[in-house]
C-alpha cells in the first residue's frame, strides 16, 4: 500500500461527517450515529465484544463535555487510542516474535 | 471515497514504520526520518512554511520524553492535531459559507 497521510486524514474527516450529518446536530455524532459508524466502518470492533453496553460506555468515555454527543475532536481520540493499541500489539508481536507467522 | 476506518488506521501504522525502520531505532523516527516522512507523505505541509526550523520545532514539540526521537504515540499526536485543524477549517468554512465554492 502506497499510503498518503493526507488521504488518511481526509478519510477520517469524511467518515465522521458522513455519519454525523444523518440527524440532529450535523457536526456531532449521537449514540445511534456512533453505533452505525463503528458497525459499518470498523467492522469487527463491536462484534468482537460481548458487552451490549459497549457503545454507551464508549460514548460516555469520549463525550468529554457531557453534551450527549461526540464531536470530531472527541471522535479522533477514539481512533487514535485504537491505532496506538494496534501499533503496540503488532510491534510487541514483532519484538517478542510471539505471534504466529504465515509460512 | 468509500472509506474504511481500519484502512486509515493501518495506513498510519504502515507509514510510520516504513520511515522509522530506515536507521537507528526501528520503532522511532529520528529528525531525518521525520523530515523525509513529512516531505513525502504530507506533501505541501513543509513546503507551505517558510520556517527552515519547522522540522526541529515539530520534533521538539512531539518528543515528549525528550529522547531526540519520535515514537508512534508521539507521531499520532501530530497527525491528530493536523486532522482536527483541517476539520475545523472545513466545517468553519461550511458554517460561515465564507469559502469559495466551485461552480
């Protein structure tokens, strides 16, 4: 993949607004919009958890100003945290050579 | 663009490691690697500035633990800040309808 950072940044903005604009404040995600976004754009994230309250918990964690909605800045905190966690998992694997390798 | 968040996250990780692995600590960017990454993957960012010390300033700002290198967590802080700034610029434009539109 010949990846351009600008594409990743633009993609993040585009994904957010394509869901935040569905209902209510078009610049913020309500709980329903956040859940739909995570289900459709981060497939496997919600389904990997057995916690039916996961979206509510994420919403509460992200919603720093407690207005019941998630703005873009609050949203990128989630994406950043997940990306850092993924990176640590994969570099941890590589350093320890503890992950299974494909032959 | 039908954008998947996972692609953006994977892209961020891939871009970082394709530059951090060039020399020295393969899990961190030194100043040269950061500069090359910004020039090649964020075209226009460095060239839009007239400040010859910009890379040094970014390096100092990002390098929270002052080890002279930027790890992945420090790097995503830059990407996140730039993405939030871009988002605010574009939503500000839209809200104020102050930006020129293409006909």
